[in-house]
C-alpha cells in the first residue's frame, strides 16, 4: 500500500474522553472513529488488524473441525420467548418492530437461533457431535458504553455452539475448544489466562473465561500462589478463616458514638482495628413463590467484617435474597429498624440475618446498636446473639487462603476476551431440540457455547503492547508488517526508485508493506509509523543508497542498524519469519 | 472437508413457498435456511460460496485502489435528519430506539455515515480522490420479502463511496468502477449487462445498473438491436412514432357500448384494432407549492394508446403529477367526470390532460365519451379536442425504435446485482462536507457511490447455472471445487485409503475438496454432489483401483471418463486450472 493513497488518520492530541490507553491509541493511530456512543467505524488501518485477528480465529476454529455458518443479526422475538429470554434479558437487548409491527431484536448472541436451526436439521445421534461457529456483528445496548471498542455496543464476536448426545461428548468438545482458544491467543501474541468462571466449584469446570492481563482490565482475577487455580473475583470462593472462633473475653457494652456512621469513623473513634468490626447491610428479600405481585417481601441483613466488601453476585444467588441485588432505601431501613443506616447491627435486629464466614469467626467485635449514634463493643456470637445462617458473602482479598487448598490468593486485573461454557440442556430443553439416540428413542441434546470478542482483542492487544510513542503490534496482527519510509522521495528519483523496487520485492516475498511515499518531513513519517505500531521499518535515503544500505529498526528496538540493500529480504525473513 | 463431519443438508422435496429456481435450489442443496420472512441463515455449504464471491469483490476493489473500512450497522437518526432521509426513506428503513430512547436505524446504505466521517477526516484537495468501501450486512424492511436471498430483508452488500474535487475526477473514478465491476462479474462467471439507469439521457451516464440476465429477473431490460444501448425499462425512453400524424378520415360519432368497460371489451365489441383506441387514466395531481396541507389538489388525466402500459416512474416524475403516483378512486372519478371509470375519454374532460407521444400520433381513434356506456369513434386531435401537453408516459415494447437512433428494441429480464451512481453533491452539500481547494478556498466535494449485492449474486449465479439435477457452479465460486466420492469406503480399506490419499494430494495442490466418506448409497452421494453443484467429481471404487483408475465427471459433462490414479492431479489441473 502506498501511504500517499491511503488514509493515515493519525492525531497528535490525546482525545479527552478516552480513558484507557488502547482507546487513546486507537483514536490517535487512526484505527477507529466514533459514530455515536458505543458505535465505531473501523478505518482502513484498524480494519486490517481486525481482519487478521478474525483470520486467526477462523483458521483455528476450522482446524478444530467446527463448521462456519452465518445467522441473521436480526432475530424474531418468538424464539426468545420460547427460551424465556425475551422477558429476562433486560435493557441490553436492542428490540425493534418491523414495518408490520412484528417484534425483533438485534442479536447479542445466538443460542435460540442455532438451537432452532439444529432441531430442524439434525435427526440422529450419528450426526453428533457437531460444532457451528460464526464471526458476526453483534449488539448489546450497554448502559454505559466506554473504553472505545473494549465495551462498545456494536462489536464483532466469534460465537460457536456445539451439540452432543452425552455429557462425555460435550466435555470432549469443551476441552477441544479450550485447546483451540489457547492456540488462538498464543498466535495472537497475548499474555492471557484461562480463569474459572464456575460459581464456587473447583476443577470439573463448566465455564471458563480467557482473560488478557492488563492493569486497565474491568475484571479482577484471582490467582493462587500454590496452584493453577485462577478465577474471576466474582466467582472466587472466600474460605472460612482457619481454626476455631476465639472465645469471648469482653462484656458487651453500649457506647455513644455521636455522628460516627461509617466504619472508618467508628474505628478511628473507638481506636479499634477494622478487622474487629462488622458492617450490616440491609437488602431486599426475595419475593416468596406465589406472593402477590407488588407485595413487599421485606428486608434481609447481610453482615460482613468491616474491611471486607460485599460480592453482589454471591449475595443475589442466595436463597431469600432478591436477584438482582437491591439495597434498602434509608426510609425502608428506618421503618424496619427504627434507626438510620449508620447505626445498624445484628443484635436484636428484627429482620433475618445472613453472616459472612469471616464475620462469623469474630469474637469481641464492634457493631451498630440499632439506635442512632450508639454502637456495641465486645459483642460475641451465640452469647449475645444467635449465629444462624453463615454464607460466603464477600470478595476475596490478597492473602486469603486459596479455595483450591494450596497457597494464598493474588489479585490482578484482566480483560475478558473469551468464554467457554457448558450450557447443558438449558436451550435444547426449552426449544425441544432432540435427536434419536442409539436405541431409537428421543433424546434432548446437550450444548456448549464458546465466544471470542474479536473486536475487543484488538484493544486488549494494545493494552499489552504499547510504549510512549504508540502501539507495538505483534507481527501476526500488525496492519502492515513492514514500512518502507522514503526520505525526500519527492526530490530524489534514486530514493523513489529504490524504495519502489524494495516495496515490490517485499510484497513478492509475501509481506504486507506500507510504502511511506508521502511528501512529509521525516519526523512526521517516523512518528506515524511508530504511533501506528508497524513492527519493522526500513528507511531509504540518498546517503544510505550511496553506501548501498538501508536503515532498519524494529519497533521495539533501542537502536537502528544498517542493512545492505541486497540483503533486505533475507534480513527481514530472519527477524520476522513468514 | 470430510462429508461425514459436515452438514450436508440436502432435501429431495422442492419447498412449496419457493417460487424461483435459485430459491428452490438454495434450500434443496442446503445452502440457506429461513429464520423468518426475509431473514436467512447461511449454512456451511452456502457460506463457502458467499465468502468466495466476497473475496473476488474485495480483491478487485483492492486492485482499483479503493480502501476497505467498516462502518457500524446501527446509525443515529441525527445524521439521517441532516440529509433529510429520516423522513423521506419510508417503510424500508428499520428504525429503533435504544435503551435511552434515542432513535437509530439499521443501515440500508451508508451515504450519511461515510460523508460524516470524511468531512471530519479529509481537509485538502490533495487527499482526493479517495474511494472507500465495505462489505457488510444491511437491512431493508421490504414490504414483501420473497425469492429467498434474492430479495431478503437482511443481506450482504459491498458499498463504496468516492470523494472528489471536480466532476472530471468523479467521472474518472466512475469509469474505473465500471471497469472494476466488469472484472468482478467476469471473474464470477456471470452473463451480465451494464444498463443505463439514467432517466432519459443517453451516453454521459450518471448511473448504470449491472444486470444478470435471467428469465426470473424482476427487472425488464431493454436492448437495441443496432447499438450497445441497454436500459432498465423504467428508464427507457419511448420515442414518438415516425412520420406525421395521419389526417382525419372519419367523423366523430357517439356509439352505445352497454357494459363494455375495458379496452378488450371495446375492441371486441366495435371490431376495432386496439392500436386505434386510447385509454384515459385519472391520477392525483401534484399539490401546488404553498397549498394548504390536506387540500385536494384534484386529478390529472393520462392518455395512452390502448395497447400500451403506463410507466409509473415516468408519470410521477412529470410536473403536475403526484409523486408517488396515486390512481384516482372510483368515487373521485365519478365526482370529477360524472361517469364510471370504464367510459372516460379526453374529449371535453374537465381535468388537465397529458397525452402520450404514441396516443398523440393517432387519427380516427376510439375513446370513452364521459357518459356511462357510451364511446366515441373517429376522434381526431385538434379537430375534436385540443392536443395540449404531450409527454413520454409509457413503457417501451419490443420493436419500438431505439432511443439511441439505431435499431429497434428487444426486451429481456434481468437481476440487478450492481449499481454505480454519480451522487454529485447531494450528500456533501447537505452535510457540508468540504475541503480546501488549490486556492485555499472551501469547496464542497463531489461524490459517487457504487453498490454490489453480494448475497444476491449467489442466487443470480444459480438462476444462470443449473439443470434438472441441481446447481452448476462456476469453478470460481463453487463451495468445493472437487468432490472425491468413495464407493463402499466403509467396507473397503483400499478405497478408504486411496480416497484419503487423493484427498490429501488435491488439497496440497491447492484445491478445495469435499471427501464424500459418508456411509450412504452411491446414488445418494452422486445426487447430493450434483444437487450442490460441485464442478468436478472423482469416484474411487474397488473396481477402478484394480485397474489403477478413478472415474471423473465434470458436473455438466454428458459422460464419465476414467483417469489413471497417478494422473489425477495433472488431469484436474488441465480441466480446472487454479
């Protein structure tokens, strides 16, 4: 490609609304442009990288034996009603009516459509297992789209769906997809980790996320220092502290705490360690089955150690707690307890109480007294209040014992770029997707699903590969592998001619080449080639040509080097094999 | 690909609701499946062909110097309001509201989005010309989706948009796109014709359609026997008959025609030739500028020869006629003329009259008398009624003089697969897309747009390439170029082994191969390979192996032939060069 005929849409200024480095660099390097919130145009330079990511994903999926197809983006509401998701999915589902008033959505995922297709096409267990994938534009109407293509509304995803006659067959394909995903992310040059996404369970994994490790990641990922255990913090089990609960040593005492309403206030005021305090959060209880619609199901108290944070997903998955988790309002708290939120505690609390494992292990602790501006110290379970229901309610913290039983936990941040999931018969049962089994009997198929965020990978790669001058693309997904920069090409016919010849030779050798033949100052050209992250750069100049050399610099090299003009191709092959 | 691990979703029965052969064969060959009206899933076999079409389009667009990008499918209403199309576009625009209530559409085309992008990115005439394309899923909410992917609602299109500083530059790119489209359709193996789509004007074309000729085509295409002239019948000019209008020879006479209300009735009843009759159609007049909304603009009469058909596009483009064309109701006719529709004529008609060129050339003609069940014979223009406004109102018919001045017209049917169009400054002006010109002054860019219906091409190719056993794919877009069919491969290790070896060798030689290793009867396999249109077929059998041969048959060959096993690759290279 000749740069003079190509849209090099680089920008010097960092866009004000771009919070993370990949978003900034994708705008500055001219890879994307925003059309509207969460909607981005891929400019030519960005699309080249996107297509290379796509190709690697496709090649490895093909190699795994998965069959590519392409389902419509627009899906009829009826199928989503069959699965029950039309009502469940919420605001992220972009719904629309066609000209005849029929309801459709812009597909965020395709479980219903593929299950409908396969229930019609496959008849016998002999046709199983089968795995189908597509690479397609999806839409999720994110409430707060941000971070550029990292959390866009319209995005490109590879989604695959497998069908099975048995759990063993599902497990085999699940493992095959695990290996395929590793091959894909390896080829993409990403530093990634497969992470447990199964609630609580260790090993036998029915769901794993693939995370690219990056400080800007939206997800906190938990690793064990003693094993391969890795989990999304949303799912990492917080173990009960080791040993028995200490015996009481203090008497329970009421203390006036005027105006002290936060844990920080209280620990400061009472000179107590935060680990000796508990906080009590009031949330909505779950409506009972058969309860009248609109009737108030009341509140539930969640008790955690003062230094611990509530894990909302764990909480809302508990029986008796409303899902989604809904905090009580100040009015509801006042009404239920007779006091304001800052002075609530579990002693004599007139609502059901659920205690976190770590809070349940405390002795002589501090808590609110359910009277405004009064706290209790020296509180002990069983002696001063009953200890009923104990659950895992909190997020793990660094240094916690690993739930795998080996080592302690470390926490890093990750960007989810892939997810493999055993669906079991959730969709096949709802849509009645069956085949005849070996005995000629109707059997519901098992399913797996396997997603990769194709457009998100471009951003994730930049999060891992950049410096202060711009992007550092891995060879495999660089928009161009090599740049040939002409110095004074407009004035020197020798430079123009030698550059053109090198450009042709490199292309013939199989390289993607950007010939920078623009009539720009050398500094502008170098800055653009660095900002856009082209991994390899040759410079053609009059001075070099006199000596029969080119200047070569790898994007992350500290120094340039001279390469004989005649050796350019073989040199490049040695540093960047095809 | 091994057929035993591949979705071969062939069907014996012709689906009842598939009207045209390509729709029938795409369903029967397992290329597509319907999800909902106008929404189709591309099954693996169909997607392979679709991707090959896509690749050819992309390669030739790349070769032309156009730059590929990818714009969002979902577009904000604001941009469409800027161009005025939000209100103009009508029911085909699929509109939706996001979770915050903001208006969007699923893009049927991208003039607004590209113009918005380019007005922000390009600053100088030095960056022009520039041509950008994408290959993308579009949506048009067709009122009556039909014919499978031929007129689907969701479809894949290549759309390109070029930007220019001058009309000359636009013309150059327009001509380049014309050549590029010819190269694309040539490589796709289509029998196609570029067709004038410019209203009236000959030569200097601002718009051309590319039509694949097929009897099922939705469009009637007009060709001259004496030149290269070709036009969509919607646009083909109907010339005035040669020579002077004959002189009157009859007196105008009232004739009772009880119950005779159609042209066919009247010609039968009066024993007159249909070419001596005229019909008078009453349509809504155009509302006058500044007229009150809802005020009745009245009617206009369109007079045509009895054997001619009204060209609605020509009519609605005329000053004074409502656009879109709207026929008067029986009540409106009765009210305006005092009689029923079957007896209307231009003599003393109390509404403005527009006469078609051919009707204006008649003498001694027959028409309604504006009294129920009465007609006039021997009517002559100027003598019996004024001849005011004469226009081209009708569709051309076979044998008409060509508007190019050479030869006469023939009519064939076509499927529009491409369209190139000089937009001029329609969008750049509305969206204020300017650059600085040579003199540093602000200049509005000129634009061209260039579309290809990628998914439609698959169906159009089948319309041209099929026989009673199925599809006849050209090599370039066959899902697989070669099938290797094993006879009794499950029972004969020799057949399985030789087949596997041939399969590997063909793949290494660069061919797409489908190895039919299914445990099916030979007849089933042959029928499937023929239905799916695989162009080349080798059969591996025990009997052949004993003689060291394979059986070869080209899909459209009358006979099979034996080929030495050792010569298979070189034989295939000779009949199907890569």
